[in-house]
C-alpha cells in the first residue's frame, strides 16, 4: 500500500495550547491516508491520549513524546 502522508505538530502538551482543537480539525479535514505525529511532552498528555481515543483517531495519531532531533523528524 502507498505510504501515509504525515502531518507533524510540535508543541508542549499543555491544555492552554488547545491541541484538542487541532485533533478535532485533523479528524474532520485530513484525508484517511494522513497520519498526525505529535512531538512534545507535558502535563496534558493523558487528556490528549483520551481525546484521540474519543475521536477514534488511534490508528492515525502517534504521540511521540519529547523529540531531540526535530530537523530529522521534519525530513
């Protein structure tokens, strides 16, 4: 099968960043062959994971945690 297209989001996982809104936009607008990679860590991780589950995005969203080599991730 063709490789999935990837969208990368770099952010601290904090409620004030409103990543829930980004997930909802991804759920509504991204093509089925797109995958969202979320790079970052923070106190809102558990809430974000729960929101991914509620939206049914589990197979299409990967929470990567802290990423040290951002340029490599963006390649």
